[in-house]
């Protein structure tokens, strides 16, 4: 049975993320979407628990996808789960440079795991969680950027944060 881990901060999950997750679910028997604590971004829009909940809503119709959270090294998580692969989504060449370096580090720390790069669909090449937050903060329509099932949760949270600043 093949197992892949799809890590990210997912603050919030976007349709681009979901596209990569769905494609990974076709390639592997099991996929764990893991919300990683990003120490470079300590104050996310959503708590880790909220991100897990939002992602769970988005993948509930994909039977071989589970959602988890982890605060340590990805290489340690993949060892713990006995994962075969790490799935990393790529939007642009600039993503590759950073992701390639991370893949090499992860391979050094856990030689048993491979990194699989999955390009985002063309309709999502420009999309990131940061773009979603920025467009929403400025009053733009983000309905095409995030899964419909979490639209109200995301928009309400971003508007609430804007009110409290």
C-alpha cells in the first residue's frame, strides 16, 4: 500500500491545493494532508486546528485522504508514518527552486522517502493562500479561489480580522 504526505501551511486551503490533493489521491493508495506549523508565519489567519477542520470539510468526499497536523520536521513525520512519498505542488519555476532544495534536505534526513512534484492546473498557477487573503481583505471576490464548502468560513474570518486590526 502506497502512502504519500502532502504538507503545507494551508492558511487557508485553496482550489489550487485541492487540485494537487485530488491528483495525488489518484496516484497513491493513501494521502495524508498534513498542516505543518510554519515558524516563519507564527500568526496565521487560522489556527492549526481550524485549518485541519477546513481541509477535512474539503476532502470528505475523497475516501483515501486523511488530514493531520505536525509541528516538527517533515522528514520525521514521513518516517513516523512510513510514507513512500512527499507531494509538493508547483505553480512556477520560482517554486521549484525552493521545493527542490527542501526535497534534497528531506532526502538526506529520510532516504526512504521520495518527493513527487505535481504542477498546479493552469487555472490555478497564480493562486496562493496569500493572494486569497489579500484579495479578500481588499473586498474582492474569492469565490473562484477557494472551495465553496469553506467560502463563508474563510471570508468571515478575514473580514473579522480586518475589523479587529
